C-alpha cells in the first residue's frame, strides 16, 4: 500500500497547496515543501529498510508491490511495483522536486497556488510512471505528466512560451499516440495468442510474435521514449521548452521528464522486445553517439544560457542511450548513474541560469561576463557543475559516463571511441560557459548580489549529492544492481552487439566476458 | 607507520576545503593555511620515507585501500594508494618543492587574491600526490584530470584578462585530447585484461601478451597519447608556452616541476606495456629527441623570459622521454628530480626579477640586474648552471649526462638519439646563458623596484642548494637513486660490448658541449650583441627567427586545422538543422491550411461548383 501513498502524497499536497493559496503566497510553498520532505523521508526509510533487509541484492523480485483490480473489462489493473532503479528514480524525483520548490521560492510572483499544484502533480505522475507495471496504467501516468508541464511552461514561462509549449505538446503527444498504438498492438497480439487479454507487463513479457510485428511494436515504443530522452533527430522540442520554461519547469524537464524516456527503454522496450531491440541496437547506438557529439557541438555555439544547457542535456542523454543499448552490466549501471548525475548537474545549471535571469533579466551570455568578482559563490557553483558536465573524475557524471564507455567498448569499439570524443567537445562548451558568464570583464558594470542563504542551501544540497555520487557511488550501484539483473533476465533474448576480436586471448578475457555479461 | 600514507594527499585537500569554505574571515591567514597544509604533507612524506627506508615493507611496496570507489562486476577500482620506490621519490620531490613554492607565494601574491590562489594551489598538490600514489589507473586518471583542472584554474587566475582565459582553455582542451586517448587506453586494457589495478595489469600483460603484439602496441600508444598531452611533447606541446599567463609560482610548480612530468611518471609506471611494444618505445625516444631539439630552437629566440623557460621545460621533458624510450627508466626519474629543483628555482628567481621591474617580461628591457638583485642573480645563476649541465658542480650535469650516455649505450639506443641529445645540450646552454647575460649583465635598462623578503629568499636558497648538490644521489660510481629505484623499475639494459672507458670520453664530450654553448652565448649576447642582431635581421635568419619564435607554426596549423573548422561548423549548424525539417513541416501545414482556407469564400456558386466537380470525379472513379 505504501506504493500508492508515494503517488498520492504529492497529488494530495498539490491539491492542498492550490486550496490554501487564498490564505497567502507562503502557504502553497510551505505545503509543497513539507509534502515533498515527507515523501523524501518515506523513501529514505524504505531505502534503508531494503538495504538492511538485503532485499536490494536479491534479483528477480520486486522490492514492493501493489496489485489492485481496476478495469477488469479491459484487463487493466492498478498494478504498481518497485525495483531498485525505480527507487533511485523516485529519490531523484523527490529530491529535484524539493530543489525546484526552494529554488522558485521567490521567483514565482503570481498564481502561486496553481503553480505548486502543477509542480506536485508532475512529480506525482512521474512517480506513477516509475512505479506502474500495467501498460494501461503506465500510459495513464505518462499522459498525466504532460498537462501540468504544459501549464507551467505556458503560464509562467518566458517571452516565447506559446511557441515552445505548442511544440513541446505536439512532439510529445504525437509520439505518445504512436506508443498507445503499439501498446494496443501488443495487447491484441498477446490476447490472440494466449486468450488472455491483459496489460500486465509481467504477463506480456515473452509474447510470441513475428519479427516484423516485434520490430513495428518496438519502434512504436522507441519513438515515444526517444522524443522524451531525447534522441537525435527528435530532440528539437527540447531546447525551446527548456529555454522558455521557468526554473522549476526546466529542472523538472531536464531532471525528470528526460529520465522517463530512459527508464521506459530500460524497463519496457528491451525486456518486451528483446530481439527487435537487438536488431535495432547498432542504429540506436549510432544515434546515441551522434547525439553526444551533436549536442556538445551546438551547446558550444549558443548565446542563450538556458539553450546552451539544454543542448548539453542532449549530449549527456546520449550516454544513457548508449549504455541502455550496449546492455551489459557495466553499461547499464553506468546509464543509471548518468541519469541521476545528469538530473542533478543539469538541474543545478538550470537553477543557476534562473538565478542569473532573476538578477539581470537576460539569458544572453554576450551580455554577461566578469560576474565572478561580485558573485564568487554562484561562480564557484557554476564552475563545479560545468566541471561535472565535462566529466571531471570525482563528480557523479564521470562515474556514469566512464562505466557506460567501459561497457560500450565491449559492445562496439568504434562507437565507444567516438563517444569518448564527447570528453573533448564537452570541455569546449563547459569552459566556454564559465568564461562567458563569470570570467573576463564585467563590461556592463552590473552590480549584483551574490547567493543568499536560501540559494546557497540549494546549491550546497546539489553539490553534496554530485560529489557523493562521484566519490562513493556504491550505495546507488548496489541499489540498481538487483533490478538490472532482473531486467537482464527478462531480456534474455537480447543479444548485445558483439564483435569478434581476432586477437582475442583466452584466460583473463574470458573472465571479462563473464563479468561484463550482466546476466 | 605506513598506515599514515593517506595523510600525504589528505593535508592539501583539507587545506583546499578550509580555504574554499573559510570565506573572507581567513584574510592574511590564507597563506598560512595554504603553505601550512603542504608543509604538513611534506613533513608526513619525510617521516614516511624514513619509515620506508628503515623497515621496508614486504616486496618493497605498500598498498593502502581507503574505500572501494565503485564496484561493478569485475571492475572495482579502489581509492587506494600504492607506495613503492618510484612513488616515494615522486612524492618526496613533489611535496618538498611544493612546500618551498607555497612559502614563496605567501609574499609573492597580494593579500586580496591569496585565498583563491592558495585554494587552487592546495587542490593541485592534493591531486598531484593522488596521481603519483594511485594504485589503479582510474584513480590515477582522477589525479590526472584534477591537476589539469587546477592548471586551467591557475593559468586563468587573473581572469579579467581575456587572453589569460584563452590560454587557460587552450591548455585544458589540448591536454584533454591526450587524456581522452588515455581514457580509451583504459577501456582497452580493462576489456582485455579485466583489471585496471596497475601492478595486476602489468603482471597480466606480460603473462598474456607477446612482445610486439597488436594489443600491447595499441595500449601503449593510447597511454602515450595521454602522456604527450600532459607533458607537452610533440605534437601536443603548444599549450605550455601560453600557460605562462599564470602567476609565476604556478609556472614554477605546475608547468615546470610537477604536472608536466606526469607523462614521464605514467610511462615509467607502466613500463612493462612499453617494453612489450618496442616500436612504441622507440617512438617515445624519437618524440623526446625531436621535441627537445625543436623546443630548444624556439627557446633560443624568445624575448619573454618566462617563455624561454617554458620552451626549456618542453625541451628538458623531451630528455626524460628520450631516456624512457631507451629504457633508462631511473635516469628519466633522476632528470625529473633535478629538473624539478633547477627549473622551479629559475622560475622563482625570474619571478623576483619580473616583480621588481613592475611586471616586465621582456629580457631586452632588462639588463645589469646583477648588482641590484644580487640574491636573485646568484640563485638564478645556480639554476642556469644546472640547466646547462655545467660539469661536476651541478645536479643537471649528472642527470643529463646519464641520459646522453644511456641513449648511446642502451641496448635500444642509437648514435642518432645521442647526437640529438648532445645538440640539445649545446642549444640549452646557449639559450640559458643568453637569458643570464641579457637579464643580469650588460647595460642596466630598468631600475629594480621592490626587493624580496625573507620568505622569498629562503626558498630560492634552498632550491639553489638542491640544484647544485641534488645530483650527488646518483654520482657515477655511487648510484644511490637508481639502486633504490630498481625495487620498482626494471634495470637498464646496456648494449653488448660497450667498455667502461667509453663513458669517460662521452662525459668529456658532453661537458665540452655545455661549455661551448656558454662561450657562444657570451660571444653573441654579451661581447658583440650586434652580431646576433644582424643574424636575426638577415632575410634567412629573420625567417628562421619568426618560425622558431612562433613555435614552428604548430599553433597556426591547429587553428586552421581544428579550431576554425569546429567553430565554423558550430556556427553553421547553430539553428539546429533537424529542427528545420520540423518547422518546415509546420510551415507547410500552415500554408496548406491557408490555401484550403481560401476555398471557404462564402459564395454559393463556388460551393456548388465544388460539389459538382467532386461528384463527377467520384462517378468517373466508380465507372472505371
């Protein structure tokens, strides 16, 4: 039952925040904060319990499950289940939710109640996505996520928000409909073959179908997930949406909405369609590498700070896609780390961009420069997260990207080598960001206040997480491991791209294959 | 006792944390925290060295695992430190030289910038010590990237000047190219050998790989890429001269004594891989030889005293690569040590000169400073003598002479490598004493302002003493250092049939080259400076002069080959081409909508005509 509460808590908090808005602007803020802190506390207690009880390590079982009857006529059930990766995603969701609430404590000046309602409903819906194991329920939460986000960008966004919301909505909605068709397709294929019409993920696993059907259905899922992730060339809604969204919206987009795409591939796409996915994997991995390099290239040339950070997102999420389709233990655990580290580091950069916009009412890098001398705290935080972006060891992103590349190298050497060039191009944009905003001369003679206590606290929390993830990621890796083993078991038909090396030697090499195999 | 090993990198990191979080309250005490933490680290190193020497651990190596960094399947690098003869020598030199430079910086840097400066410097020392103490390649990579970061931060320390920012970015990006090659090397090593623990890896490599096998060659080449970037060797040397934009103590510490020799350490550390790939090892020697010559020529024509020293550093690290390439592992480490002493000294003494002349870098506007800055002069002279390998009384003589002899006598050496090294030695003493004569002799062209205080003088004197006497740890006949290093590095293999008497002849030749260079510098730059000017003014001379001055045109090549095309590509694609397809589709839909909207005219006869036309078309279709 705890799983339902995890979703209901932000739902109820959101409603309460909206209702309480008539009592003053402070009410929704405090209600949201308290609701999310309670959620985080509940998750932490759960996590500690699982870790102590040893259930994280046991593969093949859910950590917690809730299966209620919902729409029997359709074979849809209210079926929630939690595994390690889901737990990590919920922790990330709640953590970034708190960051978003505190970061927009002063920035949102009108309709605060409705704002926080939307904020919390996004979190609730995303939590649902991470928990649902009934495809109908999954789709329900998937769609539920969109509306509040649409409002957040559309109402509290910047100058060009109408264009951005429309674009965002069309991209996501159109791709979601393709997934709906694929879900229904799978439903009928399975129903016809077995006589049991159900949306239950566990029952749909291993549905027998022709390779053409499997490929078509897999692509239907892929398109929806690829738009969210985003995968080149379906990424172009993202820079606009990110740029126009208010800070909290950008944090949610980058930190969470992008993650549901990756999570969907991990949990649904590859386990449900292992053969088609493995046929498709060379193309997917190529797109991933293209995204890594392309995002970094375009980030370098942007003059709008938020747009620049948005393009870095495309680059980072390329590592996730690469890791998912390389599908071995190193790459998958790396992909999970990248998902979390990217959420934290990119979220932090968006918060910084938002704080700058609050101060100078511009996102134009050409109008900034030399801000370090006035704002060393902000500058230091921005430097640290820029370094996280370029993959500096000791910070979280490095651990994830290194593991992904280590795993990808065993799947495809040329693609891993090309992806490694991401280290170079990310350096170019990250240093350019720091230079453009904080170094050089303050030509416009801006006089700005440095971070106050609230803003410093937000940054401190983000810095602690990204550093802990960089220096001691083991708790996270341990949490993800059982889930990844379980998924690998489901996707036994997925033959990760192998390359036969002529110079292969016996002995230690065989050992590597076994360790890296992940199954 | 050795369990205290972790303290060596811990103190500088703690110093960084205190400085970063301490806020403005620290004030002048920032220098005390900064130098103090490194001092504690040096002290810990001395105590540990004594303990190591008095009761050596089993196998002459000690590993301390602090915690497991990440464990995924068989991949489990630890935050683990490894102390053996090689890392002990490195740590000793690094911590002591760092401490002296920190003391010097306490009065060199102004009070307002002290906190940030010492924070970055302490962070650097922490990463550098981690790099040399790492027991696995992933942790080594952490230190490797960390020192690169601090190098970037400190080159661009005076961030208001855009040129400094450019130099800093260039340094970071160029070295990152090398680092990426190294990272790919790590992927390959792990995929093939299943571990990145250095000692285990080397054991497995020699057990499973044939000498000259493709994998060994690829692994050695990829690691070499990393070493070339960090150590500013061809073709990735271009960042180092520009790195002189940083404060002088930074140039002394990072860009002379420690970080730029990280590549030398990496190759020495993974020497087994390079021995398994003899062609790559030969390549290391050739790169070293070519680099030392090219950089020597460039040093000859610079006007900026710090740029002379920068090219000189590239050139001297070239000697170390030459030594590594011929399998003279301990000679390379020996030269690293003496170079750390005398090059740090030269930079620090040059810093005194630059500061006293109100930030004047141009040697042609100095001159005659011998009398005004006697201490700077004498210590600089000691460093210059050591750099030029003045026979018998300087440390540089012993280390360079050893490399030259080894380049000739090694089983994998050759006369060509020796000749290149000898020519380099001749060049070295010319450009070094050109520097001495232009700066301290001749007509005084400027008046020295501020004079150095005690905390600047003391490190200079200490380093001068080390630059002169430091070579006796490896005097011919009493090779203390290499005997000690043989616990960690394979012995030097001499070619068959080389007599002991030959060594004396070669020493005399090397000494003669050094003295001849000094004499030529004296003739060209002190006795008749007009002659050198005329040489540079002649058309051929002028061309060479410009070519050498610009560092052989590498910058031009990289700008046009990489930087400009990349910027062009980024600008050209700025509007995100795939997006054009989507916005195009949107425009098409809008246009089609407008077009069809036109048909909604509101006139009945148009609608009637439309209905009629439609009916006819449907009829025709059904009839057929």
